[in-house]
C-alpha cells in the first residue's frame, strides 16, 4: 500500500459513508483538504496547501481551498445532514449523548453547534455561524432549527440525552425534548425561579446556598414562560467554586451530575478546533457562509482523527505514541499523531481509512 492508496481509501469513505449525496468533485475536495488539514494541523489555506495529496503545486491547492469556501453550490446544512447521518448510523438502538453549545471566534464570529459525545470529545453534527451583531434569525429559532436538523439524522431506536449549559437552558429546549421524547440534563441560571411542591417559590441558587448543601426533587421552573414541570438537582459540593443547578426530565438523582460532567467534552473539542489542533481561531475567513464551509472541513478532519485514534487504540498501538500508563492523549490527538507518524515513516499499511472506525459504547 502507498500514500496514494491511503488517500483513495479516504476519498471512498468520504464519498460513500459521509457525503453520498454530494457531487464527486465536491466530495473529493472535502476529502483532500480535510486530509491536508489533519496533517498540517492548521486550517489556513496557505498552510494546509503543501499537504494536499495531489500533484498540484501548493499555490494551486491554496486556490482550490479558497474556491471551495466560496462555492455557493456547497450548502453546509445539506452536507451537515449527510455527515451527521453517517456518523450516527452505528448508534442505532443505543444512547446518544448530544451536546448543545456556542463558541466564539475572536470577536467577529460565533458558532452555535450540536455535537455527539465520543471518547471524551464531541464530534460535530450541525452548526450555524453568524456575527454577534447580525443574527440571521432570532436565537431561539437558530436553536430550534439545529435541533430539528439533528432530529432528522438520528438512527432508528436511539435514545437521546441532550446536555446544555445555563446560557442555553431555555423553555424552548425543554419543550422540544418533551415533544420528541428526548431526555435532557440542562444547567439552570441561578436566578431562575423554581416552584417547590409545597407551593413556595425560590431562585434556583437558594436551593444550594453554600458548600455542603443540596436539594433534589420535583419542581416547576420558567415562571415567565409559564411553569414547566421537571426535576431539579441542586448541589454545592465542598471544595467547588459554585453550585451545580441542574434541570432534568428523569427522577432527580446525583447521577445526573455525572452525566452533565460530560458537557466539558464539547469545550475540549472547541479547543481542538482552535489552538489545540486545527487553529480555526487563526483563520482569516470572516464571512459567516465561508466560515461554515471551513468548519465543515474542520469537522471532517476531526472525524478522520477520531477514527484513526480509535483504530490505533483497538489495535493496541496507543503505546507507540503515548508511553504513559495513564492515558494523556485524547482520541483526536492520538489519531492526528498516528497519521503524521505513519506518513513520516512510510508505514502506510498501518493507516486504516477504508471506513470509519468509531466504536460507540
């Protein structure tokens, strides 16, 4: 097997498993540029161009990347649905942990996204990009649109649990989850009003006012929007800076704290998008539509890395790159290092790109 065979295998995976509905030229461009992005560790066109696996000169590859980002025929929502469908297919009949979050790119752009939790990271499923002062729609409509987009990509028989931080703990999200049978664990704002079973009304922060206190039980929340019945877990553990005030649909239990703790996986993945792996925050792309296409490349590079990291771990090769007894490399970081190591030493037979190697638990 040669480097050319590796690239052909990745192209087949992208075209057949992830983007079966895209035009062949677009699918090949996404495959080649995401491969180069993973190898280069940078999403700027000029920096990934020397690593594009074709015979074209870097200047030509850079223009190819710029044309892709400006290509209005490549519709990110359509491509995102195909990517999400390909990623979520192995989760049929299993529990899918979805993470709803927003992240900035410096001060010029923000991205609202939904990701699926995987191996202490979160793989992108759907996203919308906008300028903070020029939202394409009101924020509730953006959130509802993303959730509906992911809803249409879920495999049959999957159980969904949605996690979101306090900035996105809205009645809209709760109503959507109830309507579609999703479970949820959302973090409440401290000032959110809570109606207790005895008829008393308190702020959520008053349920756990100091370290060592907690309150668990049924309650109603969102007074201004009309009370919604749910369950509340309020706990302020000793040695922690602030309480966790959680809203969930199932019986109140501290196990929801363990579930909500996985929300940090999306923050780690945002760091991978930026300085940690792909340097999206250093890109010179400021147009929201162009930036969303660039994020599609970043998402594909992250999927490639997670797939290779999973394959290397399953094959017992993790110790080649992570000598510590306690694992220090994430599945994404392991996959990126494995790809670069195998290419640098021409160990092409060890790179498995013929299909996705994602092992949902």
